[in-house]
C-alpha cells in the first residue's frame, strides 16, 4: 500500500460512439485521491464528471472506451480480470448516485438492496448483514430501521433513499467512495443533512472520497482538494482553500464570479457563451471561446496541466493574468 | 394473424379512484371484465342478427312453402325483437344452455365440447412452442449482443410470415414433399393427435413466437442497461446474480404480459389455421357457422374467445399487481 | 390403377363405371370420408345433402332401392301401382329393427307421414299425395290427389324408422345425442361431433345378400381437398365419394388406390336468373350456348371428372329402358350447341347487347364454381360479352335459389343440380312449369305444361319418354338454362378394398355394405 | 437537473445521427413496392385474367417468370397486378385507423378526465374482440368483398393507434410548451392542430407504417379464408388460397410467389416502422 | 423602487387553498396550498421560496390560471391591451417549454399575429425586436429550439412571455436547470427587464441566493402554508421563522459546514 495514492488517474481519455462517429468525452485527465482524502470534482453539466467516475469503476457502456491509466492502490484497474474487478467493486470502492430512485430496483425491498452487495460478495452472512445495516441506519439517524428494510423504494422520500444509498455504499467498508452529485436532486435542507452524514462517516472511517458536484460552493465546503473540469479536461487542481480563494484559471475564476452571492445584491458577471462538450472542441484551449484573456496561442495550442504555485493549471497565460483574475473574483 | 402480430401491450386498465378498496378491486377484476364480455357478445350478436341471409334457407331447402318457412322462423324465434333474443340467449348461457345450433340441430354446448378439446390441444401445443422458442431465443437475444442481430432478424422475419402463408409452406414441404406429417385432420388418440397437430401448431406459433422473441429480447435488453442494474454491477455483484435478481426479475413483468397476451390471442389465431388444415376445432366451426348464419354458435364461440381473452388479461393485470410492489401498495 | 379413365381422350359416358368388382372377403374396418363435411343431421326426413343421405342409406332401409345402373328394385317393400292414384306397398315379412322388433306397416306409414310434414326438407315430394295409411299388417296404401309417376322412384330414398323410438327421441332424433332406430345393414355406434361417425355391421340384417363385408365403418369429415387427397394417398382414409375436381390429378397418380368416374345425374348449369334484364334477349342466350367450350371446361376445371352436357337433363336421368329415345334427341342438341365462337360472335352482334355488364352469381368459397366462372368470363370476353362475377354468401346464394328478390341485379346464376332419381321430370317440373321454384324466367308454355302433366300420369316408360322428348324440344328453345357439364361421381378406393358402387346410385342404396376386401 | 439536461442532449444527439442504413434500405424497399403496386397493372407482361388452359400449372420459365396457375394464367403478372389491391386495402385501413385513432387520442389527451376514461373503456372493449373475429363477422354482415374486411380492420386497428398516440399525446400535453401556448391565449384548435398534432405526427407515421404490415397480413388472411377478395381477383391472399389446391401436385409456385410478396412487403414496412419508432422515440 | 408601491397592485391573492384528490384508495385529499395570501405590486418582484413540495408551483399555476383553486381569490390587474393575458409564465425546463417543431421566429410571430393582431411584417419586426431585448439576434429566429442552448431557449421563453406585454411574469424555477455560468446571464437579463419595463415578477425558486438578486419581496412556504413574508433583504438577513433560518443555514457558502437537522 505504501505511498501509492488510493486512486490515480493518468492521462485518462474516454471516447464513445460507433465506428463512424466517435466522440471524445473526456481528454487527458490526471487525478489522484489519497487515503482519507476528500477530493472535489466540479464542472458544469456535460463536462465529463460522471463518465470519469464510471470509467474508474469500469462501468462505461459498451460503446465507450477508456484510454490512459487508472490505478487503484498501484494496481491497474483497466487490467483487472473479472474476478479482480468483482472484488474491487464489492470491497474497495463504492458509488453513490445523483438519482437514488433510478438506481434502486423498484421491485426489491430496501433490505435486499442494502445487503446484497456484501452477501453476494460473501463478506457477511445475510442475517449479520441486516444487523449491520440496521446499526448503520440507526447511526445516521434513520428511525425504525427494521421496518425500513421491508419497505420498497417508492415508499421512501428522496432524501431518505439517498441516505439508504450511503448505507449501502458504506456497508462493505470500502476504501474509496465515489459520490456523483449525491445531493443535486435534494432540497437544500436535506442536502445539508445528507452531506453532514456523508462527511461524518467518511471522516470516521478515514475513507477516500471523490465528491462530484457542479456547485463550487458546496464542493469547497466539504473537500480537501479540488479539481475543476471543463469540456472533458481538468483545467485546475489544488487544495480547496487555495483554488477557492485564489483561482488561477480564468474558468475557475469565472465560475466563482458568476455565482449570485447569498449575502449581497450585485450585478453578476456571467461567463459569456455556453459550456461546450469535449467533442465540440477542435484544437486549442477548450475555454478559449469564452475567455476574456484568450490569445491566438490559446486558440491554437491545447494547454497542458502544469504546476504553478503548488497547483496544476492548464492555461498558457496564468502568469500574465493572475492579478486581473483576482480582481474578477473579488470585486 | 395480426392482429395477431400487431397485438401488443396490455390494454391499459382504468385506474379508478373508487374510495373503498373492495369496491375498487371488484371494479377492476370483476365488473369491468364482465361488462366487457357482455358488451362484446351483445355487439357480435346484434351485428350477426342484422346480417343478410336467412338461416331457414338451409334448414328447409329450396322447395319449402312460404308458410313452412314462416312457421320455422317463429319456432326459432328469428322474428323476435333483438334485445329479447339476446336476453333469451344470455339467460340460457348463464344456465349453461348456449342454445341450439340452427344447422346441426343440436345443443351448442354439445358442438363445442369435442371441438374445444381439439382447439385446446392445438393452442396448448402452439403455446408451448411459442413460450419455449420465445423465451429461449428472446433470452439469448436479450443477453448476448453477439447473437442479438441474428435473433432480431429471425424474429423480424417470423413476424412477417402470416399463419396462412406458413400453413401453405409447411404443408407443401413437410406433408406433401417429405410426407412426415399429415396435412389435415385432428387425429384421434394422444400421440396421433400430437402428430396431426404438429404442423398446425407450428404454423400458428410462428408469428406469435417471433413477437414474443422480440418482446423478451427487448425487455431483457432494456432492463440490462437500466441504471439500477448498473448500480448492481458497480457493487461487484456477480453477473448471474444481477441477471437473475435484477434483469430477469424486472423483465419478467413485460415478458409475462407479452406471453399472456400471446396465448390469449392464440384462440383467435386458430380461426385462420384450423380451416387451412382441415381441423374441426372451434375456429373452423366459427367460420362455417358464420357463413351459415348459425348465430347461436357464432355468438357462443365469439363470447368464448372474448372471454378467454378478457380472463387472461384480467389475470395478467392481477399478476402484475402482485408482482409489482409499486402497484401493490398504491402509490 | 384400376380400369379408370384413359388419361388423354375425354371421358365419355361409355367410359363411366357403375361399380368395382365384387368384394371377395370381409374386412374389419373401413374409413370413409364424407367430402361434404359433417352431416348436419341424420334425421332421414331432413337428410338432403350428399353426406347426410349417404350415411342414412346405410343405417336405414329404403322402401325401394336402385342398383348400380339406376334400375329401381324392391327393398324393404315391393310396390304395386294399383291405379294412377293408388299405390300399395307390401312390406317384407322378416324385417327387423336393430332392437329386434319387427318393422310394421304402421312404422312405414308413420315414417312417410313424418317426411311429408311441411317442416321437413323432403316434404315437397308429397305434394300430390292425398293420404298414407297402413291398410293391413304388411300393407301401406298411398293415395294421390293426382297421378304422380315420380313418387315411386323417390321411394328409393324414403327410409323407415321405428315409430316408438322417434316419438321418444323427439327433436333429438338424428343428432349425436339422439341417434336413430332403423333396420339397415349397419347400426349407428357413435357420432362424435366434429370428428367422426362410426357404424358397425348389423349381423341380424334381414337381407342376407346385402350383409356388409365390413365389421365397422368410420366416416370422417375432411372437407379440405388437399388434406383429403393426402390422407387418401397415405392410406389413412380408405375411400371417398364426390372428390373435388382439383384433387383429381394428384389422386389419379396415386399408388395407394384408384380413382373411378361413374355416371351421375349431377350437372353444372347456368340459369338465366330473371325474366328481364340484358339476358331477356333470346339471341344472347343462344350465343351463350355456343360460346362455351364445354370440352375445355371439363378438362381444365374438372380434370375430366365431368362430361360436356348439352341439355338440361343429364343422361343419368334417362331411364335405362328408354335410353335410345332420349339419346337421339340429345344428339341433336349436341350438334346445335357445339362450341363455335364465330357463331356465338354473330349471335351477339345480331342481338340487342350493347356492352352491358352481365352479372354472373356464384357461391363464395366454392372453388369449382369460381374456376368455372373465370373460364366463362374469359370466353365471354372473346365473344364480346362483359361478364362480371359476383360471389354470394353461401346463405344468400341458397336463398337466391328460391327467392327472386335475392336475385335482383343478377343476370346469370351458376348452379349445380342434382336429381336423386333416374327421372328427368322432377327437374323439368321445377324449372319450366309456371310459378315453380327454378322458373326464373317465367317460362309459361301451355303446350309444355300439358305434356308435363301427361307425362307425370303416364306410368308406361316408353310413352313417357316420347312426351318428355317432345316437351324438351319446346323448353330448350327458350335457352333459359345453359347446360355446361354433367359432373361424374368421382370415387377413390384404396387398393385393399373393392366392391364399391361408383355411380351416383350409391346415394340410393346402402353403399358401404358392398365394400369389402379385394383379396381373399 | 443537470443529468436531465444531459439525457436530453444525448437524445438530441442520437436523433440527429445522419445515417440509419436500415431505415434507408427499408424506406427504399417500401417505396419501391408502393411504386410497383401503382404501376404494376401497366407493366405486367400478361393480362392477369387471361386463361390458357393448354399452358396450365407450368413451372417457372422464360415466358412465365413464376410459372402459371391451374387455369394457365401468368403468376408473375397476377402477383404484380395483385400488389395494387393487396396494398390498397391495408392502405385504406391504415389511413382510416390512423386518422380516427389520432383524432380520438388527441381528444382524450386534451380533455383527460371522463373523455379519456370513456375512450379507455371503449378501447379495452375493442381490444378484447380479436380482429379476425371482427373481420369474419363483418364479412358475414356486409358480404365478402373489399369493403367489409377493410372497414372491419380499420375499426380493429384504431385502438392500437389510439393507444400509442394517446400516450405520446398525453406526454406532450403535459409539457410546458403546451401550457405556455394556452397561457398565451391561443385557441385550443390551433394548439391541437398546429402544435400538438405535428409533434405526435411522427409517431403516428411510425405506427401507421407498422400497422400497414399487419394490415397486409390480416387483409390477406381474410381473403385466404374466402371472406375477403374473391377469385378471380388478383390479390395475394386469394392467390395463396388458390394455389393451395395445386400444392398436392407439387405446383407450389402460385402460393409461394404470393406468400413471398406478402412476407417481403411486411418485412419492409415493419423494419421501416420500427426504425421510425426508434427515431421518433415512441413506445411500441 | 419604493415609489412604485403607490399604484394599485398588479396581483392580489387572498386565502388561496388547493386540494388534490387522494391518489390511492382510502387516502385523504392532499392539501397542496393552504390559506396563502399575498400582494404583488405593479412592477414589483415577489419571490416564493420553500422546500420541494411546499406548494410553490401549485400557487404559481393557480395565479397563471392553469389550475383552479379550491377556494380563495386571485385578482390580477386587467391588462389595458384587452386581448392579451395579464399573466405569462416561464417554465423550469428550457428543453420542454418550446414547441420542438416550430422555429423561434415563427413561434413569436404566431403569438403576435394571433393575440396582438399585428400584420405579417409588423409581427416580424416586433419579433426581431423582442429577440434583441433578450440578447438574441435575427439569425436565431430561423432556428429550431433544438439548435439552441439551454440559456438561449430560456431567453426565447422569456421573449415569448414578454411578447404579450403581460402585467405579471411568473418564473417557476426559471434558472434552476441552467448551468451556473449561463444562469448568471439569464439573471442579469431578468434584472434588465425589471429596469426597462413595469412588468411584475412572481419568482418561484428554492435558491435563496438567486432570490436575493431578482426580488424585493419574499414569501417563504412550507407544507402549503406561508411561514414568513416580507422584504427579501429583511427576510434573508433577519429571518424570524425557524424554518427560514434553517433554509438559510443550509445554503453552502465559504466556511459552511453541513449540519444534521435533527439528532
Ligand atoms: N452513454 C453515453 N454515450 C455517449 N455519450 C455520453 C454518454 N453518457 C454521457 N455522454 C456524454 O458525455 C459527456 C459527459 O457526460 P457526463 O455525464 O460525464 O457529464 P457530467 O459532467 O456528469 O454532467 P452532469 O452534471 O449533467 O451529470 C456529455 O457530453 C454527454 O452528452
Ligand atoms: N396534479 C397534482 N395532483 C396531485 N398532487 C399534486 C399535483 N400537483 C402537485 N401535487 C402535490 O402538491 C404538493 C405541492 O406541489 P408543488 O409542485 O406545488 O410543490 P413545489 O413547492 O413547487 O415543489 P418543487 O420545489 O419540488 O417544485 C406536492 O406534494 C405535490 O405532490
Ligand atoms: Mg453527471
Ligand atoms: Mg415546483
């Protein structure tokens, strides 16, 4: 186990489609999650966040292909045999989805759903598994857990169901949890509660967490480090505090600036244009079309992630525009 | 047949908002179907009664006097008002007396009983063929992307072969040229009957089996890419576990419906196949009775076919309510 | 295959075979198909279809009978025409029903009176009957309102039932549930609706000569020509009468049995369907007579199971004794109506025909009729006529047979006729007497009517033949009926069997009693 | 919400995918068949009704591509000529049932409530009566021929169209754009005809295409049973039935030619309909 | 903004109540909206906030006339223009609120011609003007909705609503489905519209930060009832109701920590 990070993505690319029209969805992504670390992955819709998680679990649909390296504890996930893969999925990692209702089988009880992972993986016996599940449910404040086991998904509210997803994810004691926008479908108050539970459990067990969100504020509040994605690539990576307070990439800065403030009424500074997908970008920086600082170089060459002030940024002009960016965010 | 092949989907049932649960159940499973059967049988009865052609023409031959004809019409109640005749028929039918055939001058129930057995064996054989072929091939098509195109092509072709064309083809090849099977008759005794009914059962089943293959294949295929199945995979559940508990279990509902509807439609399909093979079942009886305007027989056979259909669909409905917890406990 | 028709030359009357060589030994079981399908009833008074009549004749004894050459013979009774209006039947003394009871004069009188009931299909035969009485223990006397020569020959199809049984069975008589009680060579075993009728030998049958060879006979009901031919070829079914023309070629090649054509009074004709309309023009009707290639029709549609026909009454209805007289008259028509398209065209030209549509009605679903009509249509086109085929629902078609209102708009009707007895008078009467059922064109010639009445009261065959031939010369001039072919009785019999009656006389005798093993 | 957007985008992506080879092939085949059906009688080498007893029941040859039937008619010409009637019946059935079904479906979807419930009851009733039964009874009432089965099958097919279109229309009806139009005060007929109808039209088309295949088979079946078109009419169902009597003699050409015509046509229209359904995202 | 309140209100809602019949057998009727009253000033902007299922949408739909209230009254200022409706609505889902088969320009001109009664040329000219008002240009008029991005569609939806010159514009989560970067564009557009015209906004949202930007009055709903009502800044800065406070606490912001409500 030594120093190898829990999860390491190197130059990951994802393409999808049939032979005649293949599309790049994700391009050249590097990302690491260390044990006990909470990493945030933020980006607007379609930037490839979910695809990245799916590829890390080898859950991509048949017509999609992954390139690059994905290592878990130093072992190549893409090279896993069937058995290894099964063990990896059942013990090492867990996935919490955005829409819990679509991700539970409507015809089976919550009890079946919660324990089948550990029972099928022969980690626990059925009875033991149910006891553990009840204990865990009680711990996160779900009343009458025994009764919940016999209920069906449609009888539970979205918030409760999402908490069940968390229980199901934690039951096999994985080392790493992927949480793909776990609260997007929920009310703010419920979101707060679900996030609190998730954070509490992750910290308690010292698990790795890859937290995906399009809400920069939320991600900033719950993560240790942040990766910002745009059009299938990571444009900036660093510790949460730094990225949030002093973005180096114009896109990160733009995102921060365009959020309406919860405390003051100001005229918003939107990013012009619309978000694009990876396959819509021909060459050059994907953000160039919307970037106020873009130059000819940006439009021609794709910037690579490079280290700038302890951070990784994919921008040709980081050095030149630093001061202006700060102004954009904080005015 | 089409209506046969185009037969698809369950007739959507009314979701009535009756207050009392028992009333609602009775409404759905008893009153509705019974009303449907009554309406259908009355419609057929009325339409047939109003059709041109005098059944007495055949009963008395060409040389009878007008007064003899008139007397016969009175005796058979042919001149009574329509509702009265229907009421008469209905009350009789409720007491097990389906009336007396005009052409055969014997009780309709006596005519039906032996023919029902023939048709039942034919339909039973066809049902077995359909279910075996449909579920096995459909299962292969649904689970194996490699075989799917072939299975789909087969099903597509099968659906396009009308029973009457299949009949002609089968007779020409297997009966006339190869001499493996007889071309007609229902046979007597168990094995002889099976032997006689093999070709008709195949002809009858081709279209329906193809339909079932399609439905099964697409139900399994659709379920296989459902998000909750993805969740199962993501939790490292073994493939067979996911297939049995998530894919098959969930696909079972539409497959059950399709199977049931297919079998319910078979009796109607026999109307085409039986005359073509010279099998004297209720299908042939219907065709003959229609041209002889033997309305007690036609009404009884039609009511029977409709009843079988309605009963099967009602059972399917009930089965769905049992199998689907979402329907079981209300919303 | 046994001495059936020679393949190439058209079948002529001389090629027809009345019966196959006599059976040599008993057989256990014969499976025979009723090509018309399941009988609607076995009640003799209503058994008017080929299939129901055929079965009944084996079960119940007719008072008189025919032989294979249509000669009238005594059977259960012998007859004595004591005067033109009085007929006395003498019942054989030793006759017994299946249950062992004696056949009495009362049973005979009862059976006849029952058939005369207007609600029975056969009742029309009794139109001239005044009374039916059992006048002695073994005698039944029938008196007539007016002399009726035809009645006697109809007695070949009149069967006797046990009175007590009939009264008990009521309306169930002759159904699968009700059964029958007769004195015939076979006893009814079982009628399984939709499947078969089985009958077994009546070992106590009074007529030793007619004792059946077969222990049991099973009648099947296959109607589909293809299925039937296949079953015959496979030996599953031993034989059948009245095979469909379309299965003739295949069966002729059969290695399992032989196909035989026999004389039959059945014919296919075109009836002019109404007195008005385009066909009212006599020239046009005459054109029709000449434009039809009857030979080709017999060949293409019937595969030679039919013989061209040139008068309404087919040769099979001629009494054997007067054959020569009838034949002479017939030849004249054969020449005058022979196929001649040029003559037909001329006739059409000289007629009032202006290209109107001529509607020809046929029964829907009747393959032979449909093919015949198609051929007629084609030949009509050659002659310059536009013929439109109108398929009628079988029931409507049947109704149109006697109800003029159902023939509205129809100019011609294709119709097959059959007369069960060797007597041309019956058909002629229905067709050419005023107000009769088939007199669609309102033919009314007092001279012909007079001849008809005289013929009916003439019990001497030769004299009657004279009158009929004279009458025929009159009514055929009207061309109200365009005869097409006389359809032969086609019989298929498995080679293991023989003895079958192969002329239409089978319908008036216990035909299954004759069939037995071909080898000792 | 983000994923909602993503799936919508995905769908958009797939509907704009340019080439669906199966769609193109089946559309071309179907179109070709329709053209043949229209011009068939003119290009047929022989008069389909011309009998030639001397050349009866011949196998395929140069003079007679598919051989001749028992009356010596050219089967190829009959098959070609027969296409017109064989297509006309289903064509009318499909037009009628699609029109009627769409009308009912729109009315039910728009009004909801008791109108919808009444329609639903009616459809359930119609579903329960098998199509063949209706066609058979119709033939008994109106007499065998063209119109009886056509009208009966139109009636039988209506509920199938109505059910599918209704479900699509109900879905459309609930979309905000319809409410926006209502709010804007546009007259109901205008919303129904100019907005709702065009949006359900593709699915009606797809449904009608599949229905055409089924109708072709059912229409043929009714003729085959002797309750529809009558011989000597050149129509495929009639031809299959007609050829049956020759099968014993080993002359299968008539039945097989007509049968193949039916199968090929049905496959073409079924595939086309299925591809259209897929493209327009309706439910089967 | 304060000067505006002198004029008669654009919308007065009093004692609004809406019950939905029970779904399942034996169930009770669901009270979606319970005794809701508020006033929307002419040119004002009122936010309706609350958790999911609190009855926001139902209230908005009743005001729009898309739903019938069980009881209570809705009085909207009659529009001087006569034919046009005083209330228009912009929906949440930008992908479903435009007829997918109608070109943008055609949709606008249809409304202008049928409802306002403009001639063909005038309608076209006005349509271009409207598109310009929402930041789209003439070339967008020829496109189908599927060729536009979500933000652009929402602009079109706003243009359509404005075309009928309503007194009141209801925006039901109108920016919720948009990407953040685009959401800001639309919010700015809404602010511009408020400044340029006298149309009043009824702004339904669950996003308090957004609410602060575009409204000046605020209504907090829970379980169909109004729990707090007042000027937006007042309500958001000094919430009086515990539920409002809870809502505010749950909004992620720098230094925020998620908290469990109970236990
Ligand atoms: N199964 C698929 N096949 C092809 N393309 C896909 C598939 N699923 C998603 N995409 C495309 O991949 C890109 C990235 O999608 P992804 O779902 O990863 O985005 P995301 O960042 O998770 O967005 P969201 O916030 O909406 O969930 C999008 O352009 C999407 O349209
Ligand atoms: N047509 C309807 N039939 C039955 N119940 C309904 C209907 N529309 C809404 N409801 C119910 O009324 C309640 C209020 O719904 P409403 O849509 O107004 O909430 P909302 O505040 O807009 O929620 P959200 O933030 O999720 O949009 C909910 O419980 C909902 O289930
Ligand atoms: Mg995602
Ligand atoms: Mg809402």
